[in-house]
């Protein structure tokens, strides 16, 4: 559970580092790059321990799969509530297919 919590926190920082500047298009690009790097530092402060703690309970492929699902969920909330973008039906269908991918990664065959 600690791994999941750390990955969620990490992805919140990552999402703001990568996409938060989209609300500030009038700000010089070099400035938003520097701010994004600063935010990304904190993302790594959570991402690296999450993977270090989680590896062993999960293999690397499972960790990456968990991280991608968390990334999409965090981004979904970010895009709807921060960027005020519409959630479309085809996005939901795409996320359902990703959930199916998670099933195949974690299924013990």
C-alpha cells in the first residue's frame, strides 16, 4: 500500500510538472521549463522510493503497469478539474481497455 500512495503523490507532482503550465501560456517558455524541473524534483523524491519499496512485492512490469494506471487516473482528474476539459466517452472506453491490460499483466497464468 505504501508503494501505491507514493506513486499517487509522485504522479500528482509529475502531472503538474508536465501539464500545469498549460494554464500559463503567456509565461515565457524558459520560465515554465525551470518551474517544471523544480516540480519534477519532488516527483522523483516519491517515485524512486515507491519503486524501491515496491520491487519485490511487484516485479518491474507490474510496477510500471500500476504507475501507468495511476498516471491516467491522476491525469483524468487533473484535466477535468484543473484544465476544465471535457471527459468524452471514447476516453472512458480507452481507459477500460487499459484496465483490461492490467488484468492480463497481473493474471497468474
